[in-house]
């Protein structure tokens, strides 16, 4: 997996097959390789637009559609996308989530049940009311968890890494996922209650994700895919109204996830060497947040050199920032004490 300017696509000559990816292009950007790269309609802040996270493999890819999920598969890997729009939105976000995830799991079944590594969830008005007195994110969580349980997928311990953000455009649900026939290990953060164990104060059904996933990529490489991470300790939001303090708390959480991941493998994963996406509720804070991150992680770090800043709404109204990040390194998973894979 690599992040590179979208303009370089197709001209690299590496012989690698493009499986899929997310294109961060800002409004109006064209999608460079149709059907392969899926543009995210979140405004890119600062100079972070027009690049993409690419998932490439060595084997030829094949493409198809299962229900609302468009997918490409190559060797052990599967990348999928679902974009449910206005025509589907009348069903409500709970039904949308259930349908999109049911199609996602049907896609996995059609490919011999590869393990889910990472999911991206985007929905508009994430903290808005659903019209029946419940927050849309809570509704989304009901439909998502039900689809996991219906498909016999792990909705609690061992759930995939994920993020869930509110976009300011569109009216449906946007899903992206990566799965693979490989060993995937879920990582939790000792500073935080597992999200799948959040108490009912945050909704009748808990969110379905782990704090990170470690996955074997082959050739002795491991990927660390860190879920959206925010200023939450235990299960409680911290520093409402103080964005710089939220950034610092988020960095402490990210460091704790990296430490937990290093304990599960031999790869020397380091936060400052990872490639983040920084989601900000207030676009005008982008420059200040970038300076704060540069101060903490070094202006020349891979983290700062590759950082993508996007405008989006975190799923709790009091939180202003969420950071996800990913890294690749040489190493192996340590043998699992629980015998889970
Ligand atoms: C949190 O820690 C912040 O619902 O898939 C982060 C990552 C968050 C993923 C999701 C939500 C999700 O609860 C929000």
C-alpha cells in the first residue's frame, strides 16, 4: 500500500496491478482510473489534495459487482466499494448500513471468505437526528452490528479496523473495504474501552471496530492499519472545546495503539513513520493542527510529509479531530496466545 500523487497513477512502470484505492482530490477532482480508484468527496485542506492511497498487488485483477458492492480482486486481496445515494436514502441509515454490509459480506463469501482488514464508513449528517429521535450514527451502528451478526462475522473482539466520518455532501452511505486471505490480528488500545464494549449511553448497539488491525502482506511484510482515533479515554470524550488538547490526547491514543501493535509483532512500527489522514471539523484549524503535529512528530517525518487533511465531522459532536494512520514494515506476527488468527 502506498500513498502517492494521483497524477503519477499509471505511469510508474513498476508492473504492479492496481487493486483499488481512495482518491483524496477535493471537490470537483476527476477520478484518474475509473472503477479502480474511488474518490472521497471530502474537501481536502491545505495542500493535501490530489493524492491517493493505493492498494497494489502482483497478480492480475478481476472486477465485478455483488449487490451494491463493486469489487476488484487480485491474488489473495479484495477491495470493494459501495455508494448508496439519494435513491436509497429514504430507507433510513439503519437499513442502508444493513444492506451495504450484507452485500459486503456476500462479496466476501463469493471470494472464499477473506478476512476484513479495514473499512471506511462515510455518511452525511452523522450526528444529526434520523427523524425518529435517534442520532444517525447510532442508527448506523444498529444496522452495521446486525449485518455482522447475521453474516456470522466478528462484531466484537476481532472486528476489523475502521473509521466513520460525516461528510458535508451526498445523502447516502459510502463504504470502502480491504480484505485478504491472510492472517489479521485485531489490536485494542489499553487507554480506551474497546468500542464494541461501549456502554449504552453511546447508543443501543456498540460500534463494530477494533482500534487497529495487523495483517501479513506476504514477503515478510506487515501492515498496521490504525482505525480513526479521537480524544477519548476509557469511553468518555476529553477536552470538549479545546482542539489542541484533543490533538494531544489523540496522539497519546495513537502512541498507545502503536505500542500495543509492537507487542504483537516483530516489526518496528513507529507513529512518526506512518501515513495519516487527519479529519477536521473546522477547516480553519487545519494550519494550526498541522503545526502542532509537526512539533510533536517532526516536520520532516514521513507522517508530516504524507499527511492528508480532510474536512469532515467526527461522530461525537464535541470532538473536533480524528486521525487514522497506516504503515508497512518488515516483520512477523508473534504467535497468538489465544490461538486466533
Ligand atoms: C471512537 O473512538 C471515535 O464507528 O467505525 C472511530 C473509528 C470512531 C471507527 C466506527 C468510530 C468508528 O469511538 C469514532
